[in-house]
C-alpha cells in the first residue's frame, strides 16, 4: 500500500494533477486526496486551482460538474462504473414532458443529476442551498428533480411555493427508518442527531438538525456537544472521527454504505493517472446550458 501511495504521488506530480475526493469515499482514497469535500465544494476547488488535470474520486455526476465549471481542464473519473442511481432515475425526456405539463413552472435541479438534466433546468441547487434557491426563484410553481425526499423537505420549509416533485431518491438515505432513530435515541439520549435532507421526512422529523455533509462537518467541529448520531453515508463518519478525535460519532443503527461511492480504490486512482482514464467529455452546447443552470444558483443564495 505504501509503495502504491508513493507511486501515485509521483505520477500526480509528474502530470501536474490534483486528486479530489468526496467525503463518502473509502479511507485509503480520502487519505491520498489533495482535497476532500462535498460535490460542489470540490467542483469550486477544481475551478480555482491551476492544475491541468483533475482526478475526481466520486461518482460520475460529480466529475461532470467539475468539467462544467472547468471546461479547459482534463477531468478524469477513475471508475467508469461509479454512477449515482438517483441521478440515473430521471431521463431528459421525462423532464421535458414535465416541463410541457407545467409550462409556468421553473425547474430546480439538485446537483446530484446528469449534465443532460442540468442543461434542461433553470437553476441547480445543493442540499445546503435548496431551500434558499426555491424560496428566491421568481416562480410560484417549481418542478424539483430528481430527489423527492429533498423536495419534500424543501416544500415544508417553503410552503408558499407549489412544488412538483419527481419520484427519485437516494437508496442509501431512503432506507433509513424512523425506528432506527428511535432506538438510537434510547441508546444515546445525550447525543445530537444530525440528518441529511436526502432522508425521508419521518426521519428528518425525529432528528435535531438538518445539514448537508459540509454543514455537518462545520457544525460538529464548532458544537460543544460531545456525542453525535450522523444520519448519512458512513464515509462522512470516518472523516468526522479523524477530525474530531475527542468527540463520538455513531451511524443510524447500522452503517449506511453507498456501494457506488466505494467502488474507487487507490489502485484505480493510480491507473487513472497512469492511463489518463476515464476522461469526461461533454458536448459544448450541453455544457454551456448546464453551466448557466449551475451559475444561476449563485444568484439565489
Ligand atoms: S449516496 Fe446516494 S446520492 Fe450519493 S452517490 Fe450514492 S446513491 Fe447517489
């Protein structure tokens, strides 16, 4: 392992590349990364840095987002089979049909979506700013895709808008049950429960605070509390423990694992750098439209 790490580092320097890894990646990948974060944080970093090559250890829509924001750079996704089932739940034709059915509505799209879906949208949002984007968009009706759970949470926070939700969901967050939260409350009565808004409303309602992954990291670091139950993918818990060794972090009963996020291993990063694989290429007109939707998000937050 040490040898592979060293060889990966050498190759990275030789190719003037940077390794970005999502918070849900396995630990050996998190530890080789130059930057760790959530998808949008990483894409913003991608557009700021001078390196010509980016190896994105995450899932496909994240590497695409980095490419949309930095079209002049080479963006590599180490595993072709690292997709996001939620992003794949909606097709462009389905979104176009929804737009035709609700002509007055604006489309707000969660960044966990393909480049083609972003290109068909008015504006993108993240789990951290979805409430603010929907609240501030100039429309009474909003088509929200693809995550119905995040959409349901946003609808609760912004009751004045009529939201048309698509039936997509993240299988990792969607399977968390309210009974698990109740059981964990009995086991850790002092703990604070932090939940990601991709979870179902019944789970959100039983939690203390709703946060994106970056929000959870910030809150746990600054809070005086010592014990937390973290209701999201397991990878974040590893990072929280590493960065806050004096505090305790527990998953919601059993660890929640996104198998797509765990596909990338150190050897894949090494192969990616060695063979320049797998490069993300996006047709220019689609990239521009997707860029507009992403860029517009900044206006509403
Ligand atoms: S955790 Fe959920 S939203 Fe994230 S990549 Fe996995 S399936 Fe997609």
